[in-house]
C-alpha cells in the first residue's frame, strides 16, 4: 500500500564517510539499514513540466528493492518540507513501460551508497549518503528532532542544505567546470 506523508529533512556536507560514522556512533545512533548501493532515475515529460513545478517522480533500486516515489514542491523553510508518496514495486519493468506510455522519460540518474541510522528513542533517521560529488548526512524527522540530532552530531542550522542532489550536482559541475549529465560513479554518464 502506498504511503503519503510530509518529508522533512536537511542535508549536511561532511568531510568523509569515516568521520561521519564516528560522529554518528558517538551521538548514540546505530545502523538500522546497512550500507546499500542505490540507483535513482528521475522522470519528466519532454517539456520538463514536473521540474518547472518543483515536483519529482523517481524510480529507485536499492539492493533488490524497487521504490517509486512522487515528491511535491518543497516549502521554503529552514528544513526541506515536501509531500512524499511512495510504494515498493514488484515489477519495475512494468512501471517503466507505464511511464513510457505516459510519455514520461528518464531525465537524470544519480547513484549513492546509503546507510541508515537510528537511536532507541528515535523519531527520525540519519542517513549517510556517499555520492560521486561528496559525502552527506540527511537528517529526516520532525523539525525539532532534526535540530536536536544535528546539534548532537556537532552541526548547526548554518550547516543545513535543503537543495536536492540534482541541484547540488549542477552546482558541483559549475564549480568544477564540467558539463552536467548524470551523477554516477565511474564516469559512466
């Protein structure tokens, strides 16, 4: 059954995965979902109407699990807040065919290694994302919990990033003088 909720999160750029793991463990968090490779594909119409509206349709493969997600337009606050509707899929090829029939096409691919952490009384989750453009923490949960978890990890609201990985990738390409394509490991664009 699909789940609809408000996704509330921030990203924080960190120096390395090893340093982040140390901070996370020191703050009392433990692995909830072990490190897994994720391949994500964003879909849009030829006229980019979803992007223009700040909306996303994503197909994600994490290990052997496929998930389809719709994300609504983000609210402009200190934390990234947006509607999120997602469901796991039994047959990803069927969804790709449906997307094709609806004239939705793949527009951006991005990859990462993700590890999820929680603590005993957790009302949220901390993820460690290792991406081709750097390492990031995502702290997701109620706003006050996010702020408290960030403080426990040694960060403040000044460190918060509310941009998507797509936007961060475009900025990275601009800073590095690269032509944007897909945010993938190993140079396969």
